[in-house]
């Protein structure tokens, strides 16, 4: 059985930066590309960052049972992990790393409790999270407020994860994530 590294956080806490670092550090990790119905950002690449699909196609995948997990994260904005994506990576005998929303992370952890490491990336404060989201310049005032409200809810789930990593300084967060993932990948039998 392959191992799964699940990295989750409220939007803007730094999980994508940490996942990219882990991918560049551990050759055996392969990124699980999620499907989403949200619009593609200018810098994103189809099939690398996400599979961008229509709401209709996403709903068809739900009906056919094609998702390992899925969530309507915001109104009419769906995200999910296709079972075919997990099979693709496992067939190559590699380990999977997920950059995923909090509820999706809990669902994957529930499906693979002994073969996964679930890391919750926590911002040092609500104010820092606000500044990070605002600094992205990808949010409207309305979407920024939605993300902050969701972040507050998601922070309540942090104790359900194997490891909580506070992203106060990036260098420290990257070092800690490396250590935790290295320990997990090197263990023969992982038991959280």
C-alpha cells in the first residue's frame, strides 16, 4: 500500500507553498491533482494545478461515484479528488501528496487511517491570514469575507489531524514539514 500525505489549511495559510516544497524535497511524492469547478487563475495550468471542469461534468462524476472525496467549498464551487487520479499514482508505485480543503482531508484520512499522515497548516493569527489573502490580490471584498468566514470554521477542526504546523515563519514551517513527512515516509508501520 502506498502512503498518503494530506496537507490542509484554511485558504491563505500557506499549504500550497509547503506542498510545493515537499514535492521538491521528496522524489517519491507525487501531487494528486484535484478537480474543481472554479475558474482557472492566469498562472494555473490545466492538469497540473487542477482539472478545471464544468459544474455539469462535476455532478456527473458525483453521480457515477468517481470521487474519493468531494466538497462544495463555496456556493457552486466544487472541489474533489477523482479515484482515477489516486489509481494513476498508485499504479506508478509512488506516494501521494494532497493539497486539499479541510473536510476533504478528513474524508481521505477516514478512508486511509493507517496509511496517511494528515497535516493541518495553521496561520499564526487571523490578522496574518487576512493580510495573506488580501496580498494575493485574487479576491473581491465579497470572496475575501467568504474565505475568512470559512477559515474560522476550518480552524475548529485542527485537533482532528495528526500534526498541526503553525506557519509563523516560512523557513521554520518548511523545516518542520520536512521532518514530519520524512519520519512518516521512513516508518514501516505508521500508526497515528
